[in-house]
C-alpha cells in the first residue's frame, strides 16, 4: 500500500483536493490494471482520469454502461493526450537498448491500457489492398482517427439468418460509407456490425474496446458480401490453421501423425482444420480421426463427422468449404 501511495502522490493534481481519483488509484487500480497500465496511469494525468471514468462506467449495474464510456473517450481524444503519449513512448523506445525488437512488436499498434473489461490502443493503418475483406466487430469499440489524415469507414450490418450447418449465416448488408475526420468518434457494436477502414495514407486510429470478446471474427467478401471464413482471435490458433492449410496444399501423407496430434488442440477451429487436412492428405479415409470428431465437444464437428460417416462425398464438400460456428 505504501508503494501505491507513493505512485499516487507523483501524479500532478492529486494533492489539490481531487480525493475521488486519488482514492481510486490507491484502492482499486492495482487489482484491475497490469503493471504497464498502472505505470502509464501514474505518468499521464489525463489517462488517469479517463481510466477511472471508463472503469466506473463499465462496472455500473445500470444499463447503457458502454454508451457512458463515450464521453471520457471523446474527452481523451480531444485532450492532446495522444501527442504527449506518442512523443514520450517514441523517446523511451529509442533510448531502449532493445528498441528494434520493441518497434517490430509495435509495427501494427501500441497497447496503452489493458484490463479484463476494456482495452485502449493505437492502431497503425496503411492503405489497404483492393480485396481487403470486411471484418466483423469481435468486441464493441469506440474508434477515432488521431493521425495525419481522415479515414474512410465502411459499415455493414451483421447477418442473422441461418443458411446451413457450416456457413451459419447469410450475407452482410451495407449500411453506410463515411469519411471520419481526425478526432471524430464512431461506435461499432459486437455481433451487430462489420466494417472496413480505408485510409488514403498511413495514419493512426485510437480504439477503445469494451466488454465481452467473440472468439472469432468473420470475414465477408467485399463484392458479394457473402461470409468468407471465420478467423480465430487467438494468433497461435491462426498460425496453426495456416500451417494445416499449407500441409493440405503439399498433400504429403507423412504429416498425418502431426495432423492427428493437432486435433487435440483446445481451439475447435484448429481441430476443424486438422480434420479438413486429414481428409485431403490421407491415402485412405481417416476414419479413426473422424470417429474422434464424432465425440468432439463442439456440435459442428460432431455434425460433420456424422455426415462424413453417412455420405462421405457430399459431406467432404461441406467440410472443405465450411467454417465452424464459434
């Protein structure tokens, strides 16, 4: 507790009567933020105020907690904090002997605050390729451009109608395309919105993510708006899925023991990809792995395993083009 008091006393403005913020930092901040987030809250008074207000908004039992986070987010965007933060973090990174490795890790963005209930981060954007997919919102977010230029935002409605067992839903539906000027805030909701960000030049956006996180993001074809595939949020799972796809292209049956071992992975998306790969590279039908899939804890894997046993040729087509529902 003495250490927390010393940290709190270092924040400008906490000794002039702002007792609620001082109390929050001493009593609640240590349990809710990781060490890096705590050090930044102490270093930046504007960030301390933002963190306290968002924390209180999201822990309120009243409905509309996420909407109440918009005011502190908007105030942070307009406060000049981002310029202060980026200047200080770049100076600190350059002074770090391991600065090259740090910059490589931060190529796509810089996390600022991280808790179980929300995260705040800067994301670096480059002009996208022509076929950049439309991506579902996996976690409700507030977003604002804070870099050198405005950003074009395309917003889509997530589909709800089920189509079949594996492509579980219909196509997305376009809502609007709008230019977000620097400092303009927009809200995107989990399981309701999909989006594309289209910057004309390299720029930066500030993103506040709030609440529960879906294990997958869905990607939609930009021309037809049909669902293309589900992508796990877990990067390690995504890497394993890409590895399994590469094995499928090689078609080398000697990888079958590795594929069978990957079927033990906790992510059902990896297990689905392992079953796909086994049916592509096995010299004979992988009935042993299919029997294991029939007992899997995920309903889509059990369903496709039963179909493979009953009508292999028809079910194989569904397995290869489908994506399991999260």
